[in-house]
C-alpha cells in the first residue's frame, strides 16, 4: 500500500522531472526511474528497454550524421 500523497513525493520522483532528465541525459536518468516508488517493476523494465532502444537508434543516427558532415567538409575544403 502506498501511503504517500502527491504532495509528499520528492521533487525528483515527479514524472515531469523524470521525463526532463531522460530527454537531457538519456540513459543516465535510469536510476531516477528505478528508485521511484510510484512505478511497478514491469513499468520500470518496459521504460528501461524503451530508453535503451531509443538511445541505440539515436546514437546510430548521430554517427551517420557526423559521417555525412565530414563528407561535406571534405568536398568543401578538400584539395582544389
């Protein structure tokens, strides 16, 4: 039984803070999720998997965009 009222929950356990932390620092915010008493174990596992998958695809997209930028720099500033 959860006897905490919404007013008594610490600021770092609020959903808005958790979402902001995930958007800003990505998977490094997972401890906030896992320490949060308001979420069930199943919800924690599902959100962890989703965050890890999103981080993987965003990392791949970042690597590809860096490669593309480097190609443009080679074309623009290469030997002429």
